[in-house]
């Protein structure tokens, strides 16, 4: 760190988390309720809370921070609620319906479901305007572009009040001149609209993916622009000497202007920082296979890190929209503290995906909510302290929880409140276990080979139950767990992805030189961009990947390679890497068949100095932190038993306890089930292990 502070802000659906690190290694966590209608208000509230608790003004913190980092759900919320900008699409005539036709089928899991409704189109049919032009698959022009069609589209968009325009033509990645000229006309006739050019945003082969990505970007760009401008101005007014960095879904940081132009990179940025934080938390034990579970107020997010690398996806359906850009793989489930319990048409109890959110929130918040939620169940089971969450700033009303469970579930099912609450707890756990299996077992990973990492304010109450169901014997929960993603942000580097189409057979003449020239061009651009951002050459690293397939295959797989000058001999290295990757994914390879490249990508990283690792003082024994006992339920029988409750703030390094027990930290509660032990490490991490 170059200055006194570093600030990370992670805006979730229910809470906004703030992590403040100083040069000496002290790291503090603060939480405020999110304000979805005005996300910047939560930032103001959070900085006011930091000032209240530390005595340091917001101006002093911001002006003395080397980095202020913001992970936002603004784009995600706009996509979920379909509350983005009014968007128009200019495309090749005859391809106006490609985003609706998609690939000829619905998403995986619903491909043959006739009852599954079509996705809501972000651009309605009348705002998709075709232009007479055509480039063929070798990059030559079959039909010159009719500029009058572009102008007619702009005139229609102006009359319709369009705020943002996407331009995407067939095979534009091999001949971008048509898109570039169309973009010039749009800028001339509509100087105030946000403009997304498909071949610039996502220069990769595959028309549907490129067009869909461009549409999503255009749909979100005005929303992100307004948000970024408001946040940048707020921090500038506080005296910030450095630009705010925004977290991206590729796991890296970017400047506001980049996020505004490439808004699609900010869609799922919050949970994308979890793998970075998890690796740091697990570093003292050398654990590099980690499943991170982040249960907040609204959702349950899972990321998987194997051999120290987070899974990255490209060309996936996210919230029913195809997005091509690389994103940290996050499995998201509607299972948060606000997930609502209800009875389906068959008389069975269900949990979520509906959420009470921050407003009105669970019944126990006393803000008008009357539906039973996961938080209400945890309170009724005795796991949560009725004195309140986040250090008592959010008091909880246990009677309101019991009444909501009794009225909506227990009486209707003929159960006691305790049994109904434990049923809610068990069902939401099963939902989460199934989601964990989707990122592990269904992708060939045995979860027993992984450490389970707790993140998010609500995960601690469920973590040992989840580990028990998955057969995982080791759990790590940091004292910063409820703000782990914000913590991951202050550890992260600046990262940009540069892509190019590369339809090249590796047995073709000149293939090595073409690939080498493509990578060199991308990496020159990337290093120049980071140098302009203040990074020195020894602070920049480069990694490469190629999308490859056997000639005749329809789909490709991504292959990572080292950075080297690609010669004819280097092609053999690339081929071998592809054969091995194909075998890893599909259990076989075909080394006798010719191989072709479809796309190439260089990831350029500007490395940021990391904060000093925190340490805590030695403890005096867990008994010194014992607060008392509370009746808790740990079985479907609903029988309560007196259970010790420990004050996490009074525990120190080396303190050890056995379950059943509860550890109450300021912003999270850890339930140590019977059969588990917990020890606090000097790094401020609880190590939970299953008893033999």
C-alpha cells in the first residue's frame, strides 16, 4: 500500500459491506443496509458509520487511500428487473430476430420444456432495424453497406426516444469497416446516446453470442454511466487523489470509463472477488482447492477454486441472456437470509427463491414484513441473538419471527414452530447443497477434496450443516466473512481481457506467424493501456488462451498456454495442450485429426501492492469469551437444548471449543454443530473440523 488506507465496497442485495485496511495491517469491516433505489446513499451511510466508529472523517479516509474499490450490483439489478435503458439494435438485414431465435433452442435444463416461457427481449422487435450489408465467412464484402438504412434506423430511434444503441453485423469480426461506419453515422445523428459496437466489445467468432453481448452491454451502459458518474463525483468531492476502481466479473479492477464502455463486465462483479479472498484466507494452511459459499440476505453464491485458479466461464447464458466475455464462474441460488418459506400446491414446504430483501426484510426486522424467512427460522431456532445483527444496530423481534412461521407454515402443516423452523433450515440447506454439487460433482470434482470457505453474513449459521452433508471435514471462516467479497476487492489487481478472432488451421501455411502477430498486437495494446494507467513494466503480467477444436467440430474449448514466441515448433506445444485439455474435458482426444483455432485472448494484469496480513493477539481460552447459554434446536424433533454462546470479539488466537456452540461476531454468527470443533487462528480465521 502506498498510502495509509485502502477501501473496498461491495454492494449486495440486502447489505453493503465496507472493508477498510490500513498500512499497519489492521482490517475493519462495516455493514449498512443497501439502498437499491439510490445505491450511492448506502456508500454515504457506510462512510458515515466508519467515521462514527473510528473517529476518522470520510474526507481523511478517501484522500489518504491508494485505492477505493467499488463492486456494484447496479447492472445485475437492472438486468434482473428489466429496468435497463431503452435500447435499439442495428444489425444485418434478415438477422433482426437472431437474439430471439437464439441457437434454435432454450437454455440447458429447459431445452425440451414446452411450458418454459421465452426470455424477455431487451430490445423489442420494432427497435431491431436491419441494414442491407453482408460480409461472408472469409471476410470479403458480398454486399456493400447501405448507409441510408443506418440513417433511417437512427431517425426511428430518435422518434422512439432510444437511449442506447448496439451495432452488430454478421462476420464483422473479420471485416469491421461496416460496423465502424455505421457507428460513425450513429454518433453523427445521435450524439447523446450510448453506443456499443459488437466487434469492438467482443471481437470473437459467433454472431449470436456477439450480438447478445452487445445488446446486454448497450442495455446496461446508461445505467452504469449514471452510477459511475455519481460515485466518481462523490469521491472526488471528498478529496480522492486517485480514481475509483470498479470490480469486474472477470475478477479484476477497472477504471470507471472502462466499466461505462464495457458495462457487461460489471454484471456479476460482487461475488467474483470471492476466490481472491478465499485464497488469501486459506494461505496459512496452503489450501488451494476451495469451495466458497457466500450467503447474504438475498442470494447464495458459490465459487470453486482448484489448484489456486478460479473457474472462468465464457459464452454462457446468464439470467437467460447469452454473454460471451470471460466471467468468474458463480453459481447463484435464491437462498439468502431473506428467502421466504411457503407451501406449494402439493402441500409441501419450500424455501425461496422469493426474497424479502432489505425492504421490508424478514418479519423479525419489524419493518412490516410478515412472511417467514431463513433469518426468522434461524432466530426461532435460537441460533441468532435477538439483541440484533451488525453489532445490535439491527434489533430482531423473535416473537414476530415465531408468529410469521406459525401463521404461514406451522399451523397449516400441523407442526410446532420449532419443527417448522428446523424444516425451513433443512430445506434451504438442501437447496444450497444441490447448488454446491452443481459446481463440484457435476463438473468432475469431489467436494471432499476441497476446503469449504464461509462468506457472507448468513453463511456461518449453516456452514457446518452444509459441510456435513457434503462430506467435507474442514471449514474456514474469517472474522471478515460477512464482508469477504469486499475484502477480496482490496486484494485484487487491475485486469483487462483483449480478444481477437483467429479462424486458423494449425496445419495451414503461416499459422505460427499469424498467431504470433495476433498475440503480440493484443499484448502491446494491453501493456500500453496499463502503462497509461501508471503501471511499470515489472508490475504487468500476461496470460494467453485460445478457443480451439478439431476440424469439423461445432464447439470449441478454451486452452491456456504460456507466453512465448510462437514458431512452427511452438505449434506442436499448442496442439499438445489442446489434446490434453480435450481429454480432460471429454475423456478422449484425437491426436491424428487436424486442429483449428477460432479465437485468441490475452489477459493483461497490472499487479497492485497487497495490504499487510492481519494478526490477532493470543487468547486466554474460550471460557473467557463465554457469554452465557441459549436454548437451540439441532434436530428435526424440535427439542431445544441449552447451548453455550461465545463472544467472538473476546476470543484470541489459539482459543478452542467444541460443538454444540455458537460464536457471535459483530457481523456474523457461526453455528458449531454437535460433532465439530472450532479453533481461532492468529490470522483471524476460525478453523472448524469434524470430530473423528
